[in-house]
């Protein structure tokens, strides 16, 4: 029971607060404590309200309080609210991974669950009482990830469907590819005769997907087609716009219906004895700004590495580590690859429209056949199912090394906390805006101070220098004196190579070849860098002695009580099973 061993005082406090809250709250009963094989501590409780009895479980993950606790119904599949995560039934409460801090307690979550249930009850009883507001902020990445079949809409395709001649059917040639349960369609050619679309690489026609002929047809309203359940329904909805003179042939066809409002409806179709009627959702990249590029362009088999953020920096580090011999990876990211990512990312046009996890996994396995890759489609420290967040945190800190390639302050703080708690090494870095240089730093247990301490010291040193470079935190471009500077792939690649070497030193070197815990690295004459490849080492404090956990007599009694309650619950369960 790692949680009790490492956080005894906190769990003793949690038990006291729950008992006090139950005594003071009518209808609330704390029933029992238990432990799961994965190390979670669970508290069964019961809420008796006007609309019935709600039997719930308050779950403390193994890394609590550095990761959020959460509440779910005791009965699997039970629905309490519209604010529950599909599959697990975990409630989406006031507190979650995106706003969690160590001072939030289990009582706060129970109170939030009670408020949510009351809100649902009042909404059903009082017409003027509005629905409970949702905390979800669905990003474009979330919306794309929610649909496994996607049609890539490029600028050229959008122009084809909205330009001259849009009122007549247009023959198209698409390539359809499948990967890890996802499917992506890209229109390569259009017209009669077929002409290649300028912003789609011809190499996509060489595989691994298959080429499918089809047609794009104009319709009064593409939204009306959502009601179609099969090809017969679709033909009825399209009427005269149905593009085939006879029934649907026994071969794959791709159909795009588009209207004057720019709405698209796409399907992969096939008739005959094994019909296919598969909707493809639009992944619209047609409005992406053209990328501004700089005018001049000038690196284990027993180790496991977590890469958090599979963007430009993370993808290069991951592939380079695989080339060096790492064969076990945990990848964390929630984004989908778009054409605009290819300026700096390790991935390519074969990966556009797929999640960065699926494409990154393929890239790693193409470099290192047999590599083991565990992929988690989420962002660290943002709105997410807290039970999944706990599993991701456990997966990340199970690795030998954790690499933060997000340049996101919230993600860094979360990773710094859990790596310190788990006693794991962490490496992180970021490119300065304009690509003039970057920074990289690390924290090794027993050698360096914790990651947050390293960062605090590093930023303190930087404050004593000239004003820090603009455009940090994943912004690759800056404007200075009416001139735009944009980091190139070479700039990101330079930092990625240095960070890969830093990772390899952390994993393998004894003694280390890096005397400092942090480095400022120049790629050209810029800021404090006197010339290209100028490096400023920043020596940071070493590891402080770890103070043993001390429990008061009352804390020891509370921990002992929790252990006893868990043991009694396990004994009772075994007795019932026998």
C-alpha cells in the first residue's frame, strides 16, 4: 500500500475529514475502505437524497495527492448525470486534472458530487432551473480525435468545391489508408481528365493506402444526408444528385456531397453482397495559414522512456532514441497531425490526419521493429477523466526516464511533481522564439535537486541576464523591428539532438559527461550567445537529503485504522466468495 506508506499523514487527514463531514451531513454515510491491486485506496459512501440512494466510490490513486482523486458509482454502468466519462462512469466534477492542486481533499470531491446530483435533480423538477453547466472545453484536436474515420480537406480541395464549376459533379481520385483502428481519406486528383491537386504529395498514391475512385456532387444541404443509414436512404436523399445511373457497384467508391455553405458530407461506399456504408468526418485544414520559413537554412534495450508531447521536439527525440537502441516507450499526446505540422515534425504526409500517437508509433516501429510502444491519447494537466489521468501518471513514472517536450508550464509542474514522488529522472527543453537558441535541463534522483528546483534556479540565473528571448512556450516565431524570425526544422533538430544526447547520458553514462544540470544553447549569434554553438552551463543545486516521513501518534492510529478497515473488507469479501 504505497499510498499509506508514502502519504500516511495525508491519508490520516483524509479519513478524519471524511468522518467529520459524514457526521455533519444528513444523508451521507461513509461505508468502508478497500484497496485495489493497482494500489488505489477506495472509500465506499452513500448519499440518500430525495430522488433515491446514490452509492458511490471515492478513489485515491496511488500517486495522490499529486494526481486527482475521483468519484464514480459503485455499480458499473450506473448513470447519475450527463457529466460522466463514458466507459468508466467517473463523474466530471468541479476539480480535475486541469485545475487540481494538493490542497483539494476527498471531502471537496464528495461535496462536488452531491452538488452535481442535486443540480440534476432540480433540473428535472423545476423547469426554470437550467442544466448543470459543463466544464468541458472541446478543442479542434478533441473533435478530430473523437472520429476515427476522417476526410482531409486541403486548401486545393476546398477551392475546387467552392470555385467555378462547383454546381456540377466532379470526378475525384482518393487514397484511403487505415492505421490502429483509424482511417483517413485524401483526395489526390480531381476533374475530367483527372488533375493532381497541388497541395497533396503525389507519393501518397504509392501506398500504403489504396486508391478509390469517386465523385464530388453539389447538394442543397449536406446536413440533410446525416439521416441516411444505408445506400438506399442516401440515394433517396440525393435524388437527382445521385451520381450513378444504376445501383451502387460492387467496388469501392468515394462520395463527397457539398453545399453552398461549405458543409461537406463524405462516405466510403460499396454495393453487392458485402456492402460498405462508412461515414468519413471532415478534418478541415483548408484555412491553415501558409507556413513562414526562415530565409536561410544552415541520437538500451533495457531502458524505458516516456515522451510527453509528440510534437516537433518530442517526435525527433523519440525516433532518435529508438535509433540509439531504446525499445520501450510510453507516448502521451492528444493531437492529430495536420499539414502545417510538417515544417518541423519528424512525421510526414503519410501521417496527416492520423493521431500523433498512431503515426509516432508507426515511425518508431519502422525504425526499431519489435519496439514496445504504449500510447496515451491525452494531455497532461488538462481537462480529462481523472481515473485515466492517474493511469497515465503511473505509466509515465514507471519509465526509467521522463522527457517533457511540451514547453507547457502546467504539464511541467505535473510531471515535476510525479517524477519527484516516484524518484525518476526527468529531462526537458524548449526552443526560443525565432530559433536563435534553446534551453535543456534535467533532474536525476540522488544527484540533482528536484525538477522544479532546477527550473527555479535556472530562471533566476536568466533574470540576471539581458531580457529573456520572446516567444518561449512552444511559440516558434517572433517579430523584431518589423522582421519575422521563425525557428526552422534545423533549429528544433539541433535542440532535439542535444536533448537526445542528454537523455542518453542520463540513461547510460557513468560518470556523466555533463557537469551542469541545465544549459542554454545558442544556434547563432543571438541574445547572450556570442556566436553559433555558444553554450552557457548553469550549475544547479544538488540533491538534498530526503527527510523521513514522521507521523504523529494520531496519524499512526488513523493509518492503522485504514489498514484494518481494508483488511476487514478484504476478509469479508473472501468469506462471501467462499
